[in-house]
C-alpha cells in the first residue's frame, strides 16, 4: 500500500522525523494486513491508520489525557463525522421506503 499523503504532516505535528514516521507506517501496515487478511479493504486501511497513529503517539511521548495533542482522537473524530452523513442518508432512505410502502398498501385496501 502507498504511504498516506498526510504522513509528513503527522510526523511534523508529532515532532518526529519523516523517516521514523515511514518506518512506523510500514510496521502498522504489516500488522494490519495480518489482522485484516488483505491489503486492499477499508477495514485494512482503518486498522493501519489507527495502529500508525498509536505508534506515532507512543514514539512522540504525547500523554494520553491530552486530547489536543493526540492525533488518534482527531482521526476517530473525523471518522465519526464522515459516518454521520452515511447514517443520515440510510435513515432517510428507510423512512422514505417505509412510507412509500404504507402509501401503496392503503391504496390497495381501499380498492
């Protein structure tokens, strides 16, 4: 898998050099491939990013109680925001489908 485009930014924000960040990414990618069983799924990519950010935080010595400095918090928050749009769309579809079915069921009973 290619390295993420955010790798230099993450390294700079964590206060580590890019070479170390690249090594940590390769380690995280290898571990995630073993867990996910493949290297081309969204589950693999999410595992790899979470593991990478955990390794970066451990290497940089960021305290676990300081959310402003932790990169994994930002990653999980961004993931939640992204999923909220999909959840809202799915719920809207289900509501529309339910009402559509009720509309046609009432018309059939009247006829």
